[in-house]
C-alpha cells in the first residue's frame, strides 16, 4: 500500500516568499498519488496567483469564502470534509497565530476548522520572527494540542539575506513528514537497530577492501520502520545516502567499528536487529599507518576474518526468548540457491528471519532500486514479487511484526 494513494490533501498556502517552493511540494504530493486541493490566504495571492495552483492541482483554488461562484464549487466546508491531511505551507507567523487562536477568518483557517484530519505546518519566516516569543508560544501550544505537527523550519540563508533558522523545509522533507502522518503507526513503541552499507577494511591510509553495497536496502528498512512509528538507530557503513527523517544514524567504517556500535545500540535495548550491512568478511592482518610505497608492495596481502556481527550479537542472548531478546533478522546475498543458503544461515546463526536475494538476478541486489526477496523463517518461506526496496522493506517489517506477535502487523503492509 502506498500511503498517499487515494488520499485527499489540502495545501493551505500562506503569504510568504517561500510560496514558490510550495508549487514543487504540490507536484511531489501528486506524483506520490495524492489528490491535492489548494486554499490560499489573501497575502499568498500577492506572491503567486491562484492560477498557478489551479494548473498544478487540476482543481479550482479556494480563495474567498464570500465569492458565490466558489461557494457553488466547494459547497459549505466541502474541502475540509474530504481532507485526509492538511498542510499549511508556508506557515507564516500570522497564519500560525490565527490557527492557534482557532480563527476562521479566511479560506485557509476556515478549512482547518472544518476538517478533522491531522494538520502539518511547515513554517517559513525571518529568523527574528521565528525566535519571537509570541510565535514560539503559538508553536508550543499547537504542538501540545496533538492534532498539529511541524516540519522545520530549516536553517540557511533566508530570502531577506540573513542566515539562521526560518527556511521552509525542502519539499521532499515535507512529503516525508506527510507520509508519516498518513502511515499507520503499527511499530510505535518499538526500538529497531538496522545496519546498512558496506564496511571498509583499510590496508593503509589510501587502500582498502570493500564491496559494491550502496546501503539502499538497509536505509529503506530504517526509513520504513521510522515511518511506521519505530524508534530507529541506523548503523551505517560508508555510503552516500541521505539519512531518513527521524532516524538516528551512527556511522562506522570497519567491521570492528560497526560491531562496537551495534553492541552499544543493542545494549541500550532493542526489539529488533535487522542486519542489512554487507560486512566485509576479511580484513588486512596489518594496517600500515603510512601509505606503503608502490615499490614496497608485495604481491600478497595477508588477510584475517572480521567478526560476524550478526552471529555474535545473537549469541550474546543465548537461549533467551523474545521479548527477553531482540528479534534477529539477517540478509543473505547469494549468487545461487538463495533460499536454501538462507535457511542454512537461519539455523547456523540462530536467527528469526533471513531475507534472501539472488544478487545475480536483474533488478535484485547491489545498487538496484528494486529487490526480489524471499523471507525465510522457521515457519516457511514467503517469496515476494520484485518490488521497490521500500516496498520490500515494508513487507519484511510486516513479517517481523508477526513474529513479534503484534496483532496489527498487517495494518501497514507494503508501500
Ligand atoms: O554469512 P553471511 O555473510 O552470508 O551472512 C549475511 C548476514 O550476516 C547479513 O545479515 C550480514 O549483515 C551479516 N553479517 C555480519 N557480519 C559479518 C558478515 C555478515 O553481521 N562479518
């Protein structure tokens, strides 16, 4: 399930210079499958005309409650009644104040009053305005209310030329915050530790052993778990991916560093450990502190085994049963007989689930956007069709929730 599919989102546009970036936000929301309607304040229309949002959304824009022609289209409070989510962007100091006071003095605030759905505010204003005590009091009051949540503002150079907090969040960050509000929170209260990416085993400061892992699968698992409400620690090898929203990321370079970090994270308490990292199995026996000159390089490199992080962390819990220990999920990147090899790992490392994939298959494995996983448990095998890594991550988590005995495990199925 895609949380945006079939959803009605109303974007309430406030009057700030950042309004031009809200056009991109609308486009992204629609690309994800949502139907978007726009309502604009009078000030917003000083920056961009309603025609822009009408063209982008494909729907008339609500701008005036007293305009009879608009009344005929929207009916009384029709927009609010159908909304699954309301996004106020840019949420100016003035708009935030009016929402906080429960005012219904224009198209945007009246629509907020008339809908029962969650409201996401994306503030944007000058840094002094954002720091203003009244503004902060209004923000605090809305946060305490429970129905309102905030994304941003970010920091950087503001339209007025000053540097500081007050920038409208990036459109993709606002989309992530919206996705969370539309996603069933079936992992709320769970602590999840995920490893991702390759490790790098240094021979000297400029030479190392590694593998082609990009970290995409592990990052997708971390993002999906966070979207579903889990508290996620992502232990990442060297990758060039953006940390998913709401995820605590700790970087590690070598297998030994990754093991130390994982032990700390598991030691702090975890309900699930999902080991998606492609940990190098070997490392150079000696690490030279200086670059070894080409002339001095030997044709042989002595290697020793790295720790098996997953196996050793599982072994620390001995015969303990869930929930006295975390649920352990491993990955098996194989080039032949993936499911069979995965079952051997399930037993050998005493895991609860192994997600197997054949990395030689097109559209599966290292660096691809998609994956075809077989989820192997003691109970049997669940062969998933090819799907995006985010979709596969959600299926894996749903299966893991069932093993944890969560009755609502099907609620957030797929993405
Ligand atoms: O035995 P194999 O390397 O195929 O097992 C793969 C699984 O074990 C993956 O989940 C991987 O993250 C984990 N692993 C590990 N430490 C290693 C090697 C693999 O945690 N040194």
